[in-house]
């Protein structure tokens, strides 16, 4: 289900907060809109009692982020191992050639 966005009407509380963030009148304020969207999402979850779904989403997001981090580190380790094996092969070729002479 989609989260509802609060309409910014002149004289509303959101309009006052938006004017505090925006430097010039008439400009669109992105900060207040994102704060309002987040407040609406939190309010929607708390009103419906879907805190378990929110906790599950946060757990899944953090687990996915941890997986991405672990895979990135694994790729870096594999790259370092590949470089080491390549240098070891060059070292062996260099000294095999000297040992035959």
C-alpha cells in the first residue's frame, strides 16, 4: 500500500517548517518533504500495528547490506590472492631460468 503524502497548504504547519528550511519563498523544499514522508511512513506503521513488518524489513535490509559488504571484501581478498599467485609464478620462472644455466 502506498504511503500518503501530506498536502502543503498555505498556513499549514508543514508550510511553516518548509519556509524555515528554504532560503527563498516559492522554492520547493526537498528536506521537509522527505521528513514528512518519513513521518507519514512511521505513523502508518504505528497506526496499523505493523511494527513487526517494519522490524522484519529493517532486519532484512541490514542483512542484505552485510551480505554486500562481505561479498565485496571476499572479492578484494580473491584479487589479492590472485596477485600473490601471479607474482609467485613470475618468481619461480625467473629462478628456474637461472638454475638451468
